[in-house]
C-alpha cells in the first residue's frame, strides 16, 4: 500500500510539472457567465481535450434556481449553452462534471426535507440525456458536498451524507460507480467512519487503475484522510492518514 501511495504522489507531481510546462503562458481573462440579468457562478470545469464544459449555477432571483452547461472552446470562445434545469423551486447547487467519452454532469437538489444527488449525460455536441437520481433521502440540513472523476471506463461520484456511530452523528463519504451506459453500482461507504469534502478531492491514476478520494475527518477536522477506490471493485485497502492537523 505504501508503494501505491508513493507511486500516486510521484505521478501527480510529474503531471503537475507537465501541465505547468504546457500552460506556462496565461491567456487574457474572458467572460463565461455573461448574462447581465443573472447572477451565475461556476465551481469546476471538465474537458474532452478539444473544448471545456463549465457547469453554471444561477443564484435565485428571487427564489427560483437554474442550471446550465456552458461549452467553451480552447481559445475562449463561448459555444453552446445547454439548459439542465430552469426556474426550480428546489435549491440546485454543487454542479460539477467529468468527461469519459461523454460528460456526466452532477448536482445537488435540495427541498424542504431532503437532498438528492442528480446526474445527466451530455454528449460533446451538447445533446443531453434524461436526468436521473444517483443518491436520495439525504437530510436537507446537512449541505451535502459532492465530487466526480472518470477512470477505468467508470465515473466515480462521491458524496456526503450523515452517519451515526455510538450516538454521534457527522457526515461520512459514500460513493457509486456509473458506466457510460448509465448502469450504477450499489452505494458503498468510502470513509471508514466520518469524512467531509471541501471542493475537488478525487483523482484517477491510469497506471494502477484506481481513484484516490481525499477528505477530512468530519468530527474534529484534525486529520486529512484518503481511500483508494477501484473502478471495478469499489473501495480497496484501508483508510490512509495523509496528515494530522494540530490546533493550539
């Protein structure tokens, strides 16, 4: 296991150097959310190597939420803007995407009592499929955070939901694997006990064919933890302590 961790860290470091060498020159800023009548925000982007897909969240005005997927060319030209959902009374947030032959766009949908993690496939030409539910029944007051990555012909979608142990409840990290046909695995628990996400914390190592999911200890935020996940078998090995965070 230690060899796999070291290999993964070296792979990530070399990839960082490669990206830095290729993109050493920065372009000028250009607008992506460019509707003057809407407050749009974006958290992440995904790419197929020829263009980018940027999930856009429209902040409610006054109480209706909307989601879009904005295509952006490699030179910064805005392409097709795909409507995912418009004017919803449910809170639509945490929109993210990953590419693996086609894009899988995910978001959280929060009502008065429960939050669901939803997804939709989008082709490179902007054609979209039918929205589907990845996880549901998460209490809405837990502000669920998600993440997504692609590797080994599968998307890994990970998300938070509450977990109770010894009468103590905090968030834990769960996940599902989804193939390009939309077939979904059973839900599995990634964190051994509790865990919480910040933003983007899943990476895929194509050499060894596994994901690494990184998260914090959701009980006291004093540890950064990780777990390997196989595209075929789900979580593998034991939880790893990346570092300890001490406070005075």
